C-alpha cells in the first residue's frame, strides 16, 4: 500500500466512511501489544504460517489443529489483494475439514443487513440477485469477485455468514459528537461499552500516518480524538456482534471466523481487545504479511506481537480490478459525490480529477449515489476507459479516466 493510499484511507476514516487496508510498513515493527512478544521479532516465511508465540512454521493442517480451542478467530485482509482472500478461504476450508462448526463474520455488512445474508445462507437467492438485493456495492464497494469464492464455499458447505459491522452513520456520529453525546437511537446501535483508553492502540493508530507529516501537523488533538473514538467504536461493534452471533447461533465448539481489514487486527489491539470485554473464551488472530515491503525490500521478520499467526505472502501486486484512486464524501443535491482526495500515482491523478469536483455521470449514467459509482466501476477492467462529467467551479467538465497500471520503475 502506498503512503498516498494510506492517507486516503485515513481521510475516509475522518469522514467515517468505512475503509481499512493492509497496515503500512512503519506499523510492522512497533514494540506494542503482548508483553511476552513485543520485544522480539517473528519470521515471515513465504507460504508458511508462523506461530509467533512458539516461533515455529506450520502447515495449514497444523494451524487448524492449533486452533482447536479457539472460539473467535480474526483473519486480516487487504481488501483489494486477492492473495489475502485466498488465505481466508484456506483457513475456513481447513477448519471445516477438521470438523469444526464454522461461522463466518463479515466486516462488509452492517448488522442491519443480516436479512440479506440469511437469504444467501438459505440458498433462497442466486448470486447476481444476492449482490443486488444485499446492496453489496453500497455496503462495501470493493469488487464482489474478491470475495466470491468464500461466499460460494460457505453456501455449498452450509457455513452460516453473519453481518458484524455497524451502520456507517453511527461511526460518523461518534467522530463528530463523541461517545457521550450520542442520541439514544445512535447509542443503541453500538456496544454498551467502547474502550478508548489503550495507549498502545493510540500508538498504532498514529503509526498509520507515517510519511504523512503534513496531515499530522494540521490535525488538532480534537480531530485525532474523534477519529480514534470512531475507530474504537468500529472495532468494538464488530467484536461485540461477532461474539453475540457466536453465543446465539454456535454450538459449544463452534468457531466464529471474522474476515476483517488487517488494521483492525494488528497487535490484537483493535477488534480482539474490544471483543474481550464481552467474551472470556479463547481468541486468536491471523494476518497475512508480504515477504517484501512497499518498496520491494525483502522483509524476513516483523514484531512477534503483531498477530498470533503470520502467513507469508508474495509481494503485493496490482489489484485484479481497477480503481480510480479518489475519495468522495456524500453531499447534498442531485449529485452528492464530491471529490475530497485524489491519490498520487493513480488513474484519477492521471485523468486530472480535482478536489472539489462533483461527480455527475459516468459513461452517460447519472451518479446519484456511491452505490451506482461502485457498480459501474466493477464492470471495468484494466485497459478500459470511462468518461465522467463533473461539476467544477460553477460549470461542467469532461474527464476521461483510462485504467492503466504504471509500469515498474527502474531502481
């Protein structure tokens, strides 16, 4: 993940638009988290699974055996890296193969969408109908095909899926007003307790800004506190809902496998720490980590406290499906999508989108909401193009985005 991409993720968080991704290089070697592991490093082995407590490299079958007494498992992901989702599927498959009752918790859906997942769980709808009726491209936005194999495996093998997130407007309310000033209706949509006091978690959260000094310098303490409270609320909601679904629907030896952005899992400081307020059973974390950093430098180890298990992956590659590389916020009026950030070295920057542009149409289709934009983008492939009409400075402009990747630059 590039630093410009990270900045966009954090800007999205500041506006409480759920988006998280692979933790940045600077967060991989922090001396935080579990005191027993925070002062040493654990090896990263390509296609190997490192038990960071024992320092041993495991196979997938050995991993499943190590998880026999684990009731809640958090498996991190980078949303647009297919290798992460293949790891998630392998973990689910191995647990099922071992005879575990596997429940799957999903970050991408708020708990208010559980009825849609129940349709999928029951087999009542087909794939295309599910994507449409569950408002996939409104609730999540990332390409369905990154997750498709997981959903199909779950349904084919009778593994139930559960929505564990909370509606984004609730997270936004926490950022803007604070936990103490929520309305009764807003407070009812989050857990009874959200812990915002952990200093290690604050250290990790600040590390996500590494390389974005200008952002840190302009951020007030109040803004940081609001963003951190929103992050904690987000983590707590997903941990709480995962635990409640396990208690309600799982048997005594069931395991809830939560598929969630790696930033929520790192150092067990986010979702797992919050979930422990409501669950005294054993929990564990798995985070895939590439064997090279964002600049291509080999990475043979990271802090052992980063996760309970580390799964070594090849260096991050280009996403399978193109994206624009811009962030929007919801405004008012006929065309609500206003550009708030154009990431460096992206399709959007090369197309000359500007901050403040209001997206009006894409290939002739009016952009009335983010769901429409995400759905139209999902139909694009590398080498395609798209013609946008944007509102700019009181008039309109045409912007043509060509979905081309950048060739590797010489070292």
